[in-house]
C-alpha cells in the first residue's frame, strides 16, 4: 500500500514538473545557430479583421462560423520595442470561432490565415492568447518553412477557463536558415488546428484568439550586407 501511494505521489510531482517546464520556455536557449543573438518579440497578428482568417470543419461533423468581438486578455502586456518606438496599432477585437457539432466523432477544427504570415528572423517560440472554455481539446499551430515543408507544433490542452497565453517552441530540426541562400530564412505561420476530445464533440463549442506573437532572433537580419543581391529572379 505504501509503495502504491509513493508511486502516485511521484507521478503527480512529475506531472507538475513537466507542466512547469512546458510553460517556462527559455527562448534564448532554443536552437542557437549563431554566435550572437538579437532576440525580439514581434506581433504577427492581433486578429482585428476576421476577413484575414477562414475556418473549416468537415461537413458531416458540424457547422462552423467566425466573427470578431470586442475585448481581449487583461494580462496581455505591450511589446517593449513598440512602446519605445512609439508604435500604436489597433488592438480592440479578438477572433471568435463557433463550432456546432452534429454528433460525437473524431474530427478537426481548422483556423487558417488567408495568406501565410511570414515570421522575420529565426523564430524561437510562437505564442497566442486563447480562451479554451475548459474542454479537453488540443491546440496546434501550423507552420511552413521556406522550402515548403509543413509542420504542426503542439501548444497544449485547452482545459482551462478564461484567457491563457499558449506557447510552442520551435524545434531545432525545423530548417529556418540555409547558408547558401541567406534570403530564405524564417518560417511562415499558416494557422491553427484544434483536435477535439472525442467525448466532448457535442453541442456548441466556442474558442477565442488574440495577439499572435513570436520571439525571434533578428541577428542575421541586422547583420546582412545592404548591397547583397536577392536570389529571387
């Protein structure tokens, strides 16, 4: 009995440590490929205009709609570089997505950008503010490198209430830089994928997005020769 209790405590503590590590991503320690780094937080989309996004769910799974709504997370902090430069961008709305399931079943919910969202520099982390409505659904961010390879990065479960900033680290095996083609650098964000929990695909499901950001290394961008040619012809 004592051994069973000890193993249970060990599993709980281990789970807490894993959760803490997942939420404490050190961007400056991720995939460093240059001797120096110039890390900068950059806003990619504030979800102000729903016309820049499209949503999809299989026709036999349910109906899906999206719209913009006023609001946003109170805990969201401004980007220091934008404040220092006096940049003021509209940030009054969020993107809301509503899915009405026909029945329980295995399906996916896609939230796609109309056009790929380019990320400058060498991306380290991707984050977005989300209202998950305490469902056991999983959120992924869809990316593509400069050579056309697509990938899904797991951002975590959506079993929380209210706004939460969800973050995914860019693994070093994703090619973001080629020494022969310096102008082909970075990644593109294509959108998000929600994998609903099978037992919770019923009724209406609401999810909200705000402020898509990346932490990126701009050292290669800042150190590029201004007279260098672009191999795009």
